[in-house]
C-alpha cells in the first residue's frame, strides 16, 4: 500500500517540470526583453557602431574568426567601455530591478499554463 502513495522518480520529475516551466519561461521572457532593450540602446551608440565596423573590417582583411576579431577590437577599446555602459543603461536604469515588468511577466506565464486557461484577460501595453 505504501508504494501506491509514493511518487515514482519519473512522476516527481514531471511534476517538478510542470511547476518550474512557467516560472522558467517567465524568467527567460524577462531576460530576453532586457536583451532587446540593451541591443536597441547599443544600436544608438556611436561607439558601438564603430566597434562593430572595426570588427567587420578586421574580419574582411584577415583570416581571424568573429570571436577573435571581437576580442581584439574590445581590447583596443577597453578604456571606452565605461562610455559604452553609459550608452546602454541611460534609458533603462529604472527597469534594472524588473519591478515595472513583473505584471506583464506574470500574464505571460499565466498565458502559458498547460491547461490553457489563465483566468485573466490579457492586457495590452500599447
């Protein structure tokens, strides 16, 4: 009788996955959103565009791969790195703690529940 009340290892793994998947997806969603914001801010940066151009030029004119070209150019611009950080963080310093994003992330994780019913209507930020 005791065997019937205990979860098998596989059942425990499946239960854990079902519990953690929405949380992991919400976390990944927040991280991806932050990456997109940082990328957009980088694209506005004159220094970043210059670095990208130098990397491309170096790769075109030599036999080194992307990773080595990036390392070479970044080593050349080590002293400029603080300026680059300022360029990408100016617009989003208040969002650093993700406090403003928690509601939309919860909606995202609720929308992705396995039963398909979140019990809440989706709100638009637009």
